C-alpha cells in the first residue's frame, strides 16, 4: 500500500493537468482570478468522483452476478 504522502503527491500530479486546463477556460469566461483555482479544484474533484461512481455502477452489478453464478455452480 502506498503511504499517504506518496498517494497525495500522485493525486496532486494527476489532477494538476486538468485543473490548469479548467483554469484557462475559466479565464476566458472572465471569472475573477481569486475564484479560478477554487472552482477548478472543485470541478476536477467533481469529475473524478463522477467517474469513480460511474465505474462502480458498472462493475459492482457485474461482479455481484459473477459471484452469484460462481456460488450456483458449486
């Protein structure tokens, strides 16, 4: 298991690229500079959580069906 510090650094590195892109998009829309970073962070976290929920929504039922089928085969 990764230590919390390494995990935090990895997440910061991964989230930085989409966050900078979102900040540039917010600059085009004329969002005040003091709000851009916060909105970009919340936006990237929201997108990340939505992706995790979508993946879970697909994988969990499939995994449950597989476990049930495995149990019925014995």
